[in-house]
């Protein structure tokens, strides 16, 4: 039987860097006039911590800074302060597997939406344990439904910006739960696959691996990037191309990628089975990913 951590125990293990101090997460507080809380005005990263350090640290910091630039959020004194928060949290967490949630909000301002009323962004970094999929789920693959919600186009709310505005993703996930599924496949306005609620998606056919381009509404996931690199190293043909739901039914294997989720096979979509014929290749990619994780981690001293 899979071991599960009771919610209280998980909360006790969760720590938070805030205002330069490390606290139990249950004791950390955000002011109610913070625009991250009021309007989802801010950016964030979900980052894996390995026993060696912070996974793809420079890439995460680049994605965070790009997202901040895209919403006009600057950090007085520069982003090095944000990097330090991640490093200090990781040191406090210790040399073990974990997960960081690094958040930069617009900070405290007036009650109206105007971001120019917020002089100082707030930086918060939470560390908690990894949340591996149960062995039963991993063995059967996730059950997906196609969400009735479309991913917003880049000229509405660019999905490539990892902002605190995740209601589209939250509602897709809720729809999946309400309909008894594990997660939701999200299409863009043209009916092409973007990704899932908070993971990227891949379809393997023979030795060809396809994933939608980020311009179809996917975040540029760093697990996605790592899998793409490993696929090329393993001699697979790696393509970024638009995919429809039919491509998933035609594939030999479909899987999702994300920092918290790792690499997770898909078992069904909208009640129809997805092939498992490509799972041996998927397993090889997963093993290569696990082996590569520490090498791609930056020690924090
Ligand atoms: C919308 C969305 N897509 C994909 C991903 C996967 O990205 P990564 O592999 O960097 O965790 C995430 C991660 O949180 C996400 O929020």
C-alpha cells in the first residue's frame, strides 16, 4: 500500500522564507492589501530540490524574470534578492528531495487594481516535500477528460507567463475532479491541445515524440525541456508540433510532465483507453530523467 502523509504532518514539514526569516509555513502571513492576494498580480515558480541542490536553477530564474518583465514587475535592487530567497530556503530545507514554491507579488498597494500604488514587491519561498503519484496510479496511468474551458490566447492572458492568475488552470482541474477524472486536457481556442491543467503533454508514436509548441498555449515547462533533451540523446525524433485529441488516441503512449508530477503516463482520455505499447520507451525516459536530476541541480552551499 502507498504511504500517504496526513495533511497536518505535511503542513508541519512545510517551511516558508518571508521577510528574510524561515518560519513554519502555517505561521507565515501575507498582508491583505498585497496585490498578489487581491488580484493574482505576481509571478511564481515551482522548483524541484534534489539532494544536490536546486534543479535547473538558472533556467527557473530566467523563466521567473521573463514572466516578471512580461507583467512589468521589477524588484528594486535586482533579482539577486529573489535568488537568495530560494537559496536560503533550500539550505533550511536540507539536502533531501523537496519542492520550492517561489513567489514574487506586486506587494502592498491601494485597494484598486492600479499596480503603480505598490512600491515594493513581496518575495516568499515555500519548501515542502515531494508528492509522488501513488504506485497504483502510476501503473494504470491517469484518467483525463477534455476540459470545457479553453486556454486563453496570448493576447488575453499569455499562458507562457507563469503568473499568479491561475483560475483557468484551477477550474480545469476542478472540472476533472467533479467528473471523476485525475486531470483535464486543455485545448486552445482553435481546438488544438495546449497542455493539461498544470503539466505539459507528450505523445509517443514509434520512436517519434511530439509535444505541442508553447505558442499553442503551453507553458515552457522545465521538465518538458529536460525530457526533450533526453529524447534526442536517446535517439528519438523530437518534434514540437500542433496536436489534436485524435493524435493522442493514435499514439503508442501519452504522458504528462511537471516539476511536482514528474513524468506520468496517461491511461485514458474521455473514457477511451490510450495505448500503453510505448511504455517501455517512456520508462527508459523516466529513468534517464531520474538519473539526470542531480546533475542538473545547483548546490546552494
Ligand atoms: C500550466 C503549467 N504547465 C506546465 C507546467 C510544468 O512545468 P515544469 O516542468 O517547469 O514544472 C506547469 C508547472 O507548474 C504549469 O503550471
